[in-house]
C-alpha cells in the first residue's frame, strides 16, 4: 500500500472552501477548487509515495497491483476514478456515452486527426463513464428527464407565448423531438425564449408559489449565469434532485444531468468523456449529444446504502467501481478485496497496517492498496473505499 499525492482541478465552478479545508490548506482559497482526483487516469494520475505515477506503476506490474480478475475484465488499467467534487456554482448540462459509443466516437476522432486538446474534441478516451455521486453536504442536481406530463404542466404554467412551439413539440413528439429543437434555436429566438422564461419563472418564485418553485428558482438563476442558453429551458424538463448527506445518485450512460451545488464523493468509470448540452461556454456537439442521450422520462431513484463488508455500501449496476463508507473506531477491522482499493480519509485519523508496515492517513489523505492485500484499519476515522464490483 502507498500514500497518494493527488491533483486538484481548478474549474471556475469550484468551491473556495470545501477541498482546501479537507486538505488542511488555507480557506477560503484564492482560486476555486473543483475536483480532487484519486486514481490512474492519464489526465491527472495520482502519484505513489515512491514518486511513481499510479498509471505508470500499473503498466509495469498490472497483475500484482490490479489482480488477475481486473486485468482480464478491464485490461491493464485501473477501471475507476474517485473524486471529491465541490460545486459552488452549477456545472454544465451533460451526458456520457455507452462503451460502444465511446469506442466508436474515439476511433472516429482519432482517425480524423482531432487533437486531444482541441476544444471541439468530444471523445477523450474509448471508455464509458457511468458515475455515482454520494453527498457529503446537501447536494442539488438536475438528473434525467421528469415525466413528460409533469414537464408539460411545468411549461404551460408559465404562460409564456414564446414557449408554445416547445410545448407543441413535447406534446406531439416527446423529449426526442423537443431537445434537438431547443438546442438548434437561432440566436435571437433562443435569447428571447430564455429571457421570457427566466422572467416568468422569477415572478412565480417572488410570489412564493410552491408548485415547481425549486425548478423555477434554478431556471431564473441559471439564466443570470448563462443568458440566452437553451439549457435554462431544458432544466425545466429535468428532475430536480436534493440529496441529504449520505444519500447518493447513480448516473448511467445517456442520463442528462447537471450538478448545481454542494460537495460529494464521486466515483466513476475511469473516463473523461463529457458531452455537453447547455449551461456552458464550451463546445456543444449537438449530433453526438443526441446520439448518446437517453430520452426515457421518469423519476431517478436516490440510492441509500446497504450494510456490506467493511461498512455502508452503495450498490450500482456496473462492475467498474464499488463505493463503501467505512466508519472506524479504535478496534481494528479488515479491508480486503480481490481488486485494488483507493481509500480516502475524510474525518479523524486512520491507521492502515499490512505486511509492508503501517500507513497513517489524516483528514484529506488517501492511499492505494494493491489487489488482494490484507489491510487492517483502525480509527477513529471515516474512510471512503473504492474498489471494483467484480465478485
């Protein structure tokens, strides 16, 4: 096992306090701290205490570090990426591809010679990116499309003339008809629509009308940050999710979502493929987005943990990752899996012991444990443990 040195990504939407305080750095920080990455993704691999980046160490000895089952299933790569995500302002509306879509899209852009750092590049790697977000604080998000009948009511209630074509398209052709229509609107029509919707939504909020109040409040707020962006109107068609600390949501391929505010532990398949659909100044590849979007409507279930080996486990329907919250006391317990583990300490001090000695993790510190290595842990502390879901 090795302690990890991890990279912080400083996106404009990040928090100035959450990650700095977790890491014991001065808070508030001068620049926003959006994501703390823990894993072997080549974009920002963690570095082992030996000074070797984790992806390079795995390339040298994948069988030892990952275990035969993981190498057979996923190849010589760590199949998951763990993050702490802290959103002070909303992220873009986005979706992620299936494995087949990611492979095809990546191959096409490679064949076309599109550079990896080209702002119009859509597929950064050939992997899918299902993800789980576990709330550390109250966390708000747009997640999947709400039932169409509910969306029709939400739009009609605003009584905005500019919305009539949108309502008609939704009523006749459903979400598959209305989303491309909104994204393809010309500049002037789009700006007029967004401004009218935002103004009317704000008036309902000011009147304290409880129906759709969170949906309308966020639409008005998003329009201030992204004037003229069709994502403002699309947000009215999405489920508004408010997670309490300890609750989680799983986002499969094709799910249109946007994190709005809060902090959480995010675990995903190790990929950086993001197809944006609004609330952004970055490139929106409309054709690719429509190709990957899941237009199914309905509620998105909140995931509550179940008691599993080592602690509270958050079950997901993929094999790439598995997340457990481990509450440690002074009595040692055992954390052992067939696959590799990344352990993050968020409270207290955790003492890890294995055949190669002891490792002490303070708040904000993390470790990589090779596949199958028996590890004894004691606290008091709170650990978040990510491994694979291979059984």
